[in-house]
């Protein structure tokens, strides 16, 4: 499913950095917070999405 989503965002012209998969245990609350904060910063740096028109 993840690879299909990667292909779809590529088809739409969306930067691949906007999609991320992390395996985090429910016992790793601190790691989850760190990953979420870092990913949010990265997405904000990328700015708005400029999508291609798909016919």
C-alpha cells in the first residue's frame, strides 16, 4: 500500500518528502513526538503543494 501511495504522489507531481512511514512502538511516545515535530518542520519548509493536473 505504501509503494502504491508513493507512485500516486509521484504521478501527481508531489514532492516525495511529503510522505513518510515510520515504525514507532506505542511505548515510544518521545520518539513519536520527535518524529512528528521534525516531519512538521520539513513539510513547512517545503511550502504549499504544487500538483500537476491529471487528465
